[in-house]
C-alpha cells in the first residue's frame, strides 16, 4: 500500500476538534455569541484544543501565527512520501535486490528539516527569553487565587429555582460554559447583575479567555458597590497575570495594597513575591 500526500493532514486538522478559523476567531473575539458558546462547550472536554488556544493566546500576534501555520502546511503539500508498505506474504524477487545504499531522509528533504528546526528553535527561545518567569508567576497565581470567590453563597431552600442560584450550582460543578450561558440573561439593570458578572468572569478565566475576563472585571471594578468592586479588582490582578501582563498586574496590586480593600494584605504579599 503506497502512502499518498492525501493521507497527510495539515497543521490544526482534526476531524472532531476546532478548526484553526474557530480558534483564531475565538481568540480575536470575532465569533458570534452562538459560535463562541459552541467553542466554549468543546473546550471543556478537549484538552488538545484548550492547549492550542492557550498557545495561540500566548503567541500574541494571531495574524503572524496564522501565516506561520499556512507556510508549514504549504511546504507539507510538496512532501512526496517514498515509504511503501507491502503485505507480509510478499516475497522479495531477485530482481528487486539492489546494491544502492538508502538515501538518508535529511539528505532528501533538507528544506523541510530546516523549517522544522527553525520552528523548534523559535518556540524554545520564545519560552526561554520572552517569558523566563512564566512558571513561577503561574505558581504564585495558583497559590494566591487557590479558592474561587462566591459573591453569593448557595441557599439550601432555593433548589436552583432562580437564575443566580442555577449559576452558583453550575459554578460549583465546574460547568463554566453553563455559567457563561446563564450570565447572558442578566442585564446591567438586573438585581444580581454584579454577582453574576463575578461568576462569569471567573468562568472565563477557567476557560482561558483572559481578554474577555479582563474586559468584564474592569467594568465591574468601577461599580459603586464596594463588595463587588473589590472582588473584581482582586480577580483582575489574576486575569492580568494569566494574560502575561505583569506590569498591569503589579500596578493594580500596588493600588489595592495601598487601599482599604479587603484584599489589601493578599495584594501586598503577592506584589512582594512578584518583585
């Protein structure tokens, strides 16, 4: 059986996974609400796509990333495999034996080896030099933001009858896509809009949509209600760090540490460790 180039799948091809357009559209926030919801539902159960989205957002320049993927796929289209598989029962005929030594793969395809090596080097130096403290910073995030915030506590007698309590139950069950979906029912005039926005923002953080979480938390932090505005400010520090915007995070944590916020001590401790 001969392998044809049609049997080689391009980068970001997976039958049951998100397409490159869906991932980049979600990262750029150009999808419709319905499309974004479908993507979020898929991300919950697919670690492959979740990792791909994290990598895409970490790369920063989505357009440049798309160009690199297209270049690799275009090069792969010219790959002509030479491996031929034959059934086990096939016998080698005398005329098939040759004295010619096999040509090494790297000698046949130097261009593709060079492309692969270049991409590997680019990835290594991006991780090594552009974000040398990524792991330590994320360890601090996990330490200081270990416990999720509950702006409204579960009520035993409610049994999920109201939208906000359905949201609480979904958040406790780590059903973050449902939390986001329920959040669409709240408007700025709704009684529980502020606690709902805190739940939605935390769900967005858990799903890796840091830009959207930052946008929502920034709005909530400007609320006249100090309970929810302080929660939003504290979570905004997490969102900045997860989005690798350390400067913005430190500026915000300094502000919190110098205020009368209930998160003053935590902010001061985290800021000290980030320095």
